[in-house]
C-alpha cells in the first residue's frame, strides 16, 4: 500500500495549502515546528498528502515510515490517538490511512470506530488505499485458506480456557477467517475456538 510522499527537494519550493501558496517556513510558522502526527521536533519536514496538493509537517521518523509503509511501527503510531482529532483535514487523512494499514493490531480498529471524519475528507483518505491489500490467511504449507475450507491440525494444541487439547490429525471443517490473517475460527470437540493457521494444513 502506498501513501503519498513529498520528497525533501520540496523543502525549498512553494506548496499549495488550502488554496494558498506557502513555503515550508511559512507552513512551520502557521502550524508550529513539531510533527503534526506525533509531536516530535526531530528534523521536521513537509509531506504531501496525495492526490491533493496539500502538505503536513512530519518528523524524520514519521516520514521514513510513511514513505516505507511495509516498515510501519504500530507502537510509534499510537500517537494518532491524539492527532486523529486535528482540525487540519490533511492530518486526519494521513491518520485515517495509517490506522487502516495497521488495523490488524486491534487497537487501531478501536480508534477507527470512534474516528470522526467528514464524508469528503474520508473520500480523500480512501483514494490511495488499495482495495486488494488484505493479507491472505495461509496454512503451514503456504496454501491460502478461505471461509468454508477444512483443515487438519498438525500438532497437539492446548486450548486455554476450554480444558482440552486439540489433537494432531483432528480435522476442522467449515472454518471461518478472522480479522487476523494468522488465525481462523473453527469447532473442535463441539467448541468454537481460535486456531493459529501455522499449525494447520488444508485438506
């Protein structure tokens, strides 16, 4: 998934913000000298929020991660708990995009549930979110699992809280995928449980 970026070469150019033309220094003067996502003042630079010609101020750490989304550190972006309430639309857009990218962590999904974002701003935020970014659930051999598949457990698994062990070789039919690509739901001994896909084999 790609998030729009502004190269460091933009630092000396003028940028359009809300219909006006501003330099990086003017943007800093208006917004302050801190990252608008995490509040850090470490090497603050501008970051373009595609596809519009609008920019926000970000620190070195945030910018590096936004430009390399595969390396996003969910813990670092716990800062979005505060910045998601920014009055600056472009900041809300970036916060919304990042939370969607890391929502499998659990807590980002909770923030998305209470995220207040106008329809037009949400539409902007979703313009660069890929629709095919779902991480597939795979078994121990790398086979993609789907709802309704049957799997075999490849090792004895103690089921915490259920008082029994899911035995190796047990076939679990009609599985259901979860929001976590590393887990599935299924019934073993009549009890609905969550199983790690790495301990399963598609049958």
